[in-house]
């Protein structure tokens, strides 16, 4: 795990109230770091095997037929202002 990810992991983990897997936390860090709501990034070699592309694809919600709620706080270190603005519908 890179130094950047270790720092981000510590910040997110210290703010979680309930237990969660480290993979979920790392995925949140990836989404925040790359400013893309994308599938989990396993690295180029594994991404090619799983997704058939070297970078993980973005999630698309254009065809979603269910209500989606996203909860965040103004001081949430895991959600940037840009993400909050982009997901506010």
C-alpha cells in the first residue's frame, strides 16, 4: 500500500463508526483520489483479466430504475466538494 493510501486509509478508518472491510475503504479512497465513481482498481494486469481494460470502468447510472440515496456531511473527509456537487440531483 502506498504512503498516500496508508494516510487516506487512516483518515477514513478513524472516522468510521461501524466495521467495514479494508477493500471497501480502499475503494472509497480510489474514488476520492481519481474523482471518478469507478469499479475497484486492482492494477493493470488484474483489471485486464476482470474488466478487459487496463483501467476500471466507471459506474453508469443512466439506466438505474431504483431510487438512490447518498449520505454525506459537509466535513466528510471521504467526499470532496466536487463529488458532492456532482451527485446532488
